[in-house]
């Protein structure tokens, strides 16, 4: 099973709302990632968790707050977002963050619209 | 700073044709290169991963090659089908420790019946 699941599929929120995106994998992977993808652009890395510890933050604004409660779950907490944050948010996982054979497996994404 | 470029940005071919998608990168010190497929509004599906020590990988009708010294990779699709229509993205991993992927802009492929 190479499935990464993400909920919700779609989310509409106002600039004063607080919401969370969830990602789950049951492949025993120890590295998990958040990417942001704007329309007709490639994905851009936001955060990397390795063994449940944050290892990379690509200078993401603090209105995005990641959390890794356990090795299977990854959350992205959203607060006071701006309309330009509207995008497809993709979660991915791999066996580990290091290793030449580490294929990253992506979830279907959450399409976020900030009004 | 690693930059990844894909040419062409869009490609339209008749069904049955063999085709090649190109990916180039500016820093040859890569760890691996991965090809993905993305259908509109969907997540990414991993197609092939080539380690830096490898020259090519094959899966079914797909063959990916890697030439690190020239900073190039190609994805060859044999006997294209309408179901192959999607955006194809190549991604380079430059560092061994972080897992960070740097993506090209993608090539949008349309295969006409």
C-alpha cells in the first residue's frame, strides 16, 4: 500500500478563521513533507519532518504551523491566512529523508481557498 | 542554487507516437532525480526514480535516462495513449540529508485519439 491520504479535499476559509489540514500514511515512513502548489506552477517545499522532528522550514510564514503528533500523522494548522495563500497543499512521505532510493509518495492534496 | 528546467512546456501528439520529455538541471551534484505525473487538480504519482549512480530506469512503456555530467534527464514514452495525457514533472534532490526536491515547471502532454 503506497497511499497517502489527506483531509479535507477542499477547504474554504476566511482570513480570521483557524483550520487544520491532515495527512496520514501507514507505510511506516519516517519522513513527511508539506508542499504548496499554486495553479500551473510546480510544488514548492514548505516543511520536512524526519522521525517526527521538524528538520526543514523553508522560511514559511508563522501563519502556517506544522505538527507531527506521531509517525503516521502530519498536520498543518492555518491561522490568519491571506488570499494569496490559496493553493493546493500536498503532503508526501518517504522511508526516510536520506537515502538515494527514497521515493516520495504524494497524497491527493487539499485545495484551499482563502476569502 | 539548483534550477530545473523542462522543455517543452506543452506537447500535443497523436496516439501511438513515441515521445521524449526533457529535463535539465544547473548543478550536476545531484543525489537522485524523480519523474512524476500529475493529473489536473490531483496529487503527484511517482513514475521513476534514478539514483545519481544510475544511467536509466524503465517501467513498462516509460524509460528515464540520466546524464549527470551534462545536467540532463529524458523521459521516453513509447506508444503513447490518450490516458498518458497529464503534466509530467521532474524533480531533483540535491542534498543527501534533507529530502528536499526541486521541481521543474512541468511539461503538459496531450495525446489525441
